[in-house]
């Protein structure tokens, strides 16, 4: 794994450098926000994951996250937030972060989150002879059509664009089991690492963003079951 960590606390960076080295990861550290973003922008495909502190000099973590998402929806981003900054955590997830870890944090916990995100960001390469079959979908309802190999999703004939890896995985889970009600715990267990150490409301933030992208192409299909969780139920599907 090639890690870009943008963190202005030198002792935190030094500590994580030792852990990354022990895991066999390549890692680059920047204490300045603008410099860290430039490192990403200059070679986006180099980085397997970005670890991003919120409070940084010259450019804060929120702006860096927004800028990264303008370049790529695929690079996993973990934000580092203060334990009492719940609003920052929610905003971070809404603007495109895949997960967050609260400070002070255990390096083992951060590594576990990184490995889980990295695994799910990997897409099995499509063999050349399979390219001609991209019109075939392996997950389908009357309205939603998904090709999990190409990571493409369509609302009828309209593509649902700019899905992050987590949003895509959520959509697949819902469409594979129409009308099944998923609790937050169900989704965290199946789509995040198990056990999950963060705030279960991370699910709500990701579903909010997924809904916004769905609504760009058609009526909403992810319904809230109050007090229980979420389910797929599209208009006109019985």
C-alpha cells in the first residue's frame, strides 16, 4: 500500500511511519495542507489511501477532501478528527471521506480501517475478452442495473455517476435484497470491518450521499424504515 498522510503533528507522523514500515507500506508525510494536496494532485494514481487531519496549516482537511474528490472518487480517504467534533465527522463523510478515526487513536485501529478500505477499493481486473459483455448486469431489479465487475450502476438507462466505493457497495447490498430492511449494524458488519470501532452514524452519512446521487437520475429508491434502518423499494416495484 502506498500511503499519503497529511498530518501536522510530527510525533503522530513519526509513530505512524514506524507502523507503516512494519507493515511493508510505502508512506509519504506532509505537515502542510497545501503541500500535501499538491503531492496528491501531481500523481493521483500513486496513492492507495490518504490519511487526512482536519486542522492543517495553509489548507484544512475539509478543503483537501473536497479537492481530492474533484479529481477522484476512488481514492479511499480516512479523516482524523478530535473526539468531540461530531459535526466535523459528519461533514467530512458528507463531502467524500470514506471513514474517520478520532484522536487520540490506536495505530492498530487506524491500520485496521486502512486495510478494510483498501480491500474494498480493489476491483478485479476485467479480462480483455470480457469487455464486450459490459452490457450484461449481474445485479438487477426492474429499475436498477449493476455490473459489479465494471463497478457501473444504472437507474433504468441513466448512469448513477461518481459513486464512491462505499456508496457502490451500499447500492449493491440494497438491490441484491429488495425490501429487506438493513439496520446500521447489519451494514457495518457486512460492508465495514468487523468489529467496527467508530460511530454507527457513518452509515447515515454515506446513505445521504448515495441518495443525492440517485436523485440526480430518478425518484428515490432507498427508503428509511424509522427506528429500524433502510431498505430498497423503488416506485412501481411490487
